[in-house]
C-alpha cells in the first residue's frame, strides 16, 4: 500500500488550474494556425487570427484566455493500492480551487443555490468531482475549467436502438446548428454513446479530456469521428458563428455498453479555449 499525503496535492492542483486558464494548449494553438491558413472566408480568417493573438497576449501578460474561467471539473482515477492520509480529498481539491481562483485572479462564477439564493460563493467552489477506483498505485487527476457558454449548448438524447449511426449524427448536427455561435466556435465536440441517462453525459464530458490530435483506438469510431467533423464543418457556422468552414476542430467519441432497448447519446460542447490538464501522483 502506497501512502499519499492529501495536503501535498493542493499546490500542484492550484498551479495547474491557473496554468490552463492562461496558457493555451500547444496542439490547439497549432491547429488554430493551420486552420487560419486553410480557411477561405476572410472574416473567419480574421477571427481565427484574433484568437491566436488573444492566446499570445494571455501568455505574455499572464492573464486568462477568456473572462469565463469556468466551473472547476475533476475526473479522479484513484488506484486501489493507494492510501490517502492526513486529509480529505474533496476538501483538499476545493482548497486548491479556492486558492487558484483567488491567487490567479480568475473569475469566480459559482453560486450557492441554482434557483432561490444565487449568491456567489466567492471562491469558485464547490468543484464538481467524479471519482473512479482503478487498479494500481497511482492517483491521476484530470481537471477541466469549463465555461457556461459551451456547457449551456450541450444536449442529451434517449434514442431508439434502430436510430443507429444516422440518428446519432442527426442529434449532433441538430445540436451544433441550434447552438450557432453561442458556444464560441471553433468547437471541440465531445460525444457519449451508451450506458444510461447519467453515464452517457459523463462520457461526453470525459471525451473532452482527450488530446486534440488523437484518434479513437477502434477504427469504426475513429471513422465516425472524422465523418462527423467533416459534416459539422459543412454547416457554414464558422468561428464565433459568423460563417466559414471551421466550425469544429475535433470530434471525440466515448462509448459504454447499454441496454438492448436503449441508445443514449450526449453531446458536450467545448469552446475554442479547450482547457484541461492531467496530473499523476
């Protein structure tokens, strides 16, 4: 059994949250530059150039890429051969979030009650934490600051199995069209398929943790990702919804076995900032 001092996690989590809000993902910057060159719509080219300039200003001035620094979302993979000592993991994560959003001058966007008492918690907590027990003696923390603009445009569908791939595609394209410029395209599109009502939504969000340039390990799903990306980019929504062929930069699909009478599909949209990081202890 391997012991991990829970209090030792605060600083690396805090630093990672600040970093991903300021420093653009290198693969994303490369993708924006390549799409700027290939984009044929002059206005779209100008918008992409502005996004690139924005990233460079954020990095040089050490200020956030976007004013919406998001909800703090965590996916935890806890090795079953680990013993967490001298602290509580949830409390520790929330401490790291509070310090990051204060010391990093990140906007605090969480309210205490969704309906009646929408008072700001003043430190961007509580974080949203999903924990999975896995084999081994490693603690892996995936973190994602997720803005509301893209989150609000996400959707979940309970399809019939007979709807199949065509039904899934229709749901994705319908979601993108209805979203328009609201989620701040160009987008990264996370898709969850299977499981049940709550599982498919988690799969869609977890899909957004994948590297921008990777491909699904299964050829059928890899081909579906590419096919969807091409169809999305034919919608002429474009950067910030003002037209062009760069509506999405990537499509990521994750799936889970499901009931014979069910076909859940969730689409979780991510804005062009694509902020996430992984820390392994």
